[in-house]
């Protein structure tokens, strides 16, 4: 025979049902109703069914109710295992993660879970499993993501200076234009698309390793692309080569896409076909060159990542015509979604409004 449930004298069935009626915590409300049934004299098995639990669970909740009152019927959130690294050790561990491994000393160029298990054991004498290290990193706000490319000879101070002083070169390039003439800010770049295609991440069942097509042939073409994030429009051309002639045709395509009566400032890198004097730049376009070795300044680089990851990766192109068709379809899909162009292309440092005496620049 199980022992009878002894309830606190501080409550009764009616008071608990009133509390359950106004309770916002569904689980706590069910427990209140189950204990109210016990107050009414219902047997433990039937009272447990009222709360959607078994008899033993009801007994455990009654004990907490007697000790803590109605607050004892709320679930206690698990705090997890205690931190095994001290605050000072955690600070040092963060520095290790941020700095990255030394390939010659650590034998790897990117930290993996098993590498950090070894580092924690050697540095702090604390034993972790790989899953524990991943949980520790997540608790500190880290996720595993792909890094952005950076030129090895890049000079950060040059990039910072360009961002801070960008209105000045813009003003210098368009100072000859009539006052209050609309100015559009465009970004331009080109990407090689070919049979030797990349592989993008995809969703798959845990423990599986999906096989993806990987062509080893070398036919390719070039997608010339330019975007105006403020308007959410783009101008693209598929070309067989990246040279001055292709660049000339692309500038003319951009010129036709610029809003009527407006002038476009097109920012681009310093490729040879961008800087040659043989280019006949349309009258409604001004070219502004970005600093050398600074691809991350150009949001079209992120447009290429989006197109490859969404439309072009994990595919085999049978011939040159298939490459051209895939590139055109990818750019048409992008152009049909101005929100994507705006979201990927906008840059805070380039969102400026200023007067340079003869024109107002808006972006």
C-alpha cells in the first residue's frame, strides 16, 4: 500500500483551481489541477491523470508544493555542468581561439575540436571531449562559419582611410555635373564561371556524406556584373574573355540601365581592363577605383558568393553553351529580386548624403 498524500493546510481545492485558471504556465496549471483533485479526495491514480502524469510524479510534485507552495510547481531550468575553466583560463582560451593555430607548431591551419581538446589539456590540465569543446565555444558565442577572403598584402589602414574619405573622391569626380543632378552609386566586378565548378554546403542527414558532381574540364566564361543597391537593379553580361572589349560592352550595358537623367559613379577594382585609357566611358558614368588588394570593399564579391551558393555550385556544365545559359539564368534570378541586391549590396560606410557644391550625392 502506498502512503497517503499529505497536503499543506495553506490551500484548498477551490483556491488552486482559481490559480490554475489565471496561470500562464501550462505545466504549472496542470499540476495545480491535479493537486486540487487530491484536495477533493480523488485517489492518486485518477488525480495524476488529471495532470497528465503518473502517480510517482504526482507525489514528487506534492512534496515540492508542500515545501515551496505554488512556486514549487514551476520547472527549474537546468544550468548545465559547471564551468571547468576559471575566468582567467577562459580569457586565455578565447585569445587562443581568436589568434588561431601556428601551422608549424600546432600542425593545422584551422582549429578543429580535437585540436582544442589537446590545447586545453596541455595548457590548463583540464580534460574535455570534442562535444564539450563545441558546447563551450557556443556558450561563448562562437559558431563555425566560412571566413572572408583577404589579400595577404592588404593594408588595413588604406581601407579605413578610403571608407572615411569616400565623399571627397566622389565629389572630385562629379564636381563638373549640374547642381542637384541625381547620382547613382554602382559597384562592378567580374567572375569566372566554368566546368571546373565549386561545391557548396547542403543539408543532409547526420552521418552521411553526399556525393556531388565535380567536373574536371576547363571550359569557362566570364560574368560581368554591376549593381546599384539603392535602386535594387543590376546590369550583367556573359562574355568569353575578361578584357578591354568585354569591359567596354559592360559599361555600355550599365549606361543603359542608369536611371534617365541620372549620373552613375561606378566603383571597381584596378584590373587592367578597368584602368586602360582605351576605354570609352559613357557620358553618364564616372569610374572610381577602389584601393588595391581590397576585394572586401566591393559588395559584388558577395553577390558572386550568393550566385554560386544558390544557383551555380554542385552542377556539371556539359559545354560552353551550358555555362553561358547557367550564368545568364543566375543573373536574371538575381535581377528579379531587388531585395537581395539591396540586402547584399548596401554598405554603411557608403551610405552618405553630402553636398560638394555642384551636386548632391545620395546613396
